[in-house]
C-alpha cells in the first residue's frame, strides 16, 4: 500500500506521492522535480530522511518503501531518478534490490546506506551497479551532498555512439582527466575500472583486483558499459600509466586472440548510453570461418587481410602505421641507426631520428638484459606532445613510430605485432 | 695496472668509451655511432682530383693523399690492390693491452656485429668478414668515405675492403667483396702476410 507523506506514520508505509518542502509540508507532485525513493524497514530512519532531505539547495519529490518488494512496485509506476536503500531488510535485501533496479530500471541510480561497511560489500555493490555508499550513522548534509552529486549525473547526454572501443573510452577518460568509474558487464562477468584524474587507479573483476582485473575486463568482447562518478576510491591498486596498461592489454588480447583473429573477426557494435554502453552482437564471419577475437584485434585483422596482398614495398607496410589517426611518422631503422625506409611528416630528419633512436632502442634493450627481463618487445617514450614507440623487427632492425598524444596506442601496438614479420620479410632483414 | 707501464690516457679513454657504448646501447648501436662519426670526419676532407693513377700513387708516397693522411702509407701491390703496412689503431691497441693485458669485454661481439651485412657496410663496401677488431668499423668506412672525395682523371673511385689482419696475426677476408672485385683470396692472403689491411681501388668509368 502506498501512502502520501503525511499519512504514513504507521507501519506499512509505502511512498510519498508528493513533495515535502523545507517547511515539512507535503506539496503536490511536480514532474520537473527529481524523484527519490527511500527504501528502509526502519520507520524512524525513513521518517527522519523524509523530513530532512529537502532544503534550500535540494528540492526533490520523495517516495518511500519499507522493503525491496514494495520498492519495485513504486519503481514500476513512477519514474524514479534515485533509490536510497538500506542493505539489511526483511525479504529482498538492498543488494538484491540493487540488482533488480539495474536490470529493470537501468537509468535509475542507487545509493546504498549501510551500518556494516566493508570493502567486500562495497565491491559487490559496485559490481551490481551501485553509484555510491553512505555509512550509517551519517550527517544529513553529507547525504544531501551525495544526492545532489548523484542527481547532477542525470544531467548528461544519453544516447548511442557506434564504433567506439573500450580502449577508446579509457583513453578518452585519460585525456579528459576524468575521475569516474566504468562499470563493464559482459554476460555473467562484471568489472569496474576506477579513474582518478584520467589515470586508471583501481579495477575489480570477478575475483580479481588491480591490473589483472583491468586486463580481464579489457578482454571482454562487447557488453554493457556504464560510466559514472564515485566518491570513495576503495583502494589504489594500479599505478601504471593508462597507455602502458592499454598496450599491455592489447598485447595480451593479441596473444590470447591470435587464433580467433586468424579464424575470422567479430564486428562488435559499440553503443554509448547513459554514459557509455557496449552491446554484444553476433559475430560476422569472414572467409567462412568462425571467430571471436576482440573488436580491436579484428579491425586490424580485417584491414590488414584486405591489404596484405597490396603491401609489396616497405612504404606500403609503413603506411599501415601512418594511416592510423594521430600517427605521423613511421621509420624502419637498422639497429646500427642507419635508416632503411620511412614515411614522415615534413620537418622530421629521419636519418637523424634513426641515429638517435638506435641509442634509445639499444639502451632499452641493454636495460632489459641487465634486469633479466628477456627480449624487448617495445619501448615507449612519452613526451608532452605524444609518444614515440620503438619496436624490434627481425634481428637487425626496429620500427620508430611517432604519434600524437591522442593516437590509439593499442592499435599501433597491434599493428606492430601484426606486421613485424612482414616488414622483416619485405626488408630482407 | 702493471708496474712500470705507461698508459696513454687518450688511448684508454677511446677504447673504454667504446666499451661503455657497447654496454649502454648494444654493439649495433655503438657500431653505428662510430661509423657515422667516421663518415662525418671524412666529409670534412677537401675534394681532390689526380690527373692520373700514377699521380694518385705519388701522393701516397709523399703523404699528401687524403687517405694516407688519415691512415699512413699504403703500397700498391699491382692490379689496384693495396696493402697498408701499419694499422692506424695499432699503437692504441698495443698501449692498452700492454697495460691491461687484454682488450675490453664486448669487443668480440662488436667485431661480429661489424661483419654482419648491413646497409652501411654495403654502401661503403666494408665488413663482411674483413673486420678483425672494433676499430675496423671506424677505419674501413672512413677510408671508403674519404675515397668519395677523390677523383682520378675526373672519375670517381670506389674502395672495396678485401681483408684485414689482427694483432694476433689472425686474418679476416670479405668473401662478398672478393667476389665482386674478382680479386683472388690468395692475393689478399699474400698481401696480408706483410700488411695489416688490404683493399681494392676501382676507378668508376
């Protein structure tokens, strides 16, 4: 049973179909106001919140429910912007409610109230889609700030953006120095990537934390992605730069997906919704083979498959790199620093770059040997205006790729892996 | 350091610098750096045109030939094959090994690197087995680069490095350049019996 605010002082209250203003009076419902649903079996808590949430800076329409089941009924008949729910309730728990809300009302945000905070609980709630936590007892001002913060997130563009990969989104967050989290869902798998001023600082995925969780998320093939803000970073587990993480993820994807790429690419539709969303899609089979490689790997695979026959000269192969947006120079250099071939923008002395790069390449390799790190696969130097990547080709040469700071590093990395053998063959090195 | 031996600091600095370059950035990069430096030095040489081959030889004899000014006197063995009696790096090597007994670590790798086929050794027709020490990677390209500044009767000349001999007496032969010039290995072997370096001069028609 649902009741209006002033009439639900007893047990069995359901929701307030009106606004309680700063004077504590119930006013008529207003479509322009944001709607909040408070879910808690503790009547005193609900009453207190109902009386105190609204003030001069925050005016919302408040609904209430004493259980998860009642909350779902309210949600079914009202467009609720934000659910504020306790965790421990008879019947459906707050976590179960959260899951239902995210499944049935994906645009509704959720704040969890709990008197029993723990990292494990927070992790589970985050994986189920909760935006924020607040620990009981809390200051009402703190709650108002949290609600205002959450409701501001409603004032964002919603829609669908095609052709965007997860690594693109991560790089966008990096460039925009975002402090936010990405919640990624693929089938039964859930992952969250935390950003702090553009840097990836934490990730959780299934039973994993840190970089391993990040790399597992990056291996998701399609899925749903929600971008949201957070107020409390649980722990910092990742310190590596975004670019290095993406490169390493690409390398792992490439290693893990080589067979898939070879057997046919998947075209992953990528949608952006409520922040960002990826949609899983059926694979597109090329050449009669099945495949399930990642979107990034597959784009490379498809392009290169189409062009492979055409690439008869070093210039053709090098153009594979300079065709990547943001890559302006690609040089093939002997390990002794003598230039073998290049495509470069005007103003770059590629002979000199080759000579200098050979010292950098050699130094990176020497350091790897000194540290017992094995064979070098890539060295990247980051400058203010973008990175320079060095990668061995065959035994006697290496590639120098000069990129702008917004270039897709994962794509470059994959193309290097894809074409290194062919370059070595074409250059007879 | 052995007692009573005199160390030329210029020698040790140069030889140990090569060792540091090898350790810091690898033999290939070190080789490239030395070769580029050698070529850069050669580019400072003023161009000269000898009216005849005989006048070119005379310039060697009176030490006005640019090649001779860098490496010392060589002697014409006939058929445009030349032998250089003394290695220009001989004194440095002798001084270093006289004090420290052996050359720095990494020199063998460096020499092997120089002998590998590469763009620069192809351009200057050096290496390919003719390198017997890291110093060959400086000396041989420099001589070839200097030769680009010399004309005989208005015609360009090219130098092919055919072989070289280490201080230990071990000889190295550039089979590729032997094949291209048509000079027999026996001729080079015989030249190296009493010379440290052997090369072929081609007058480009």
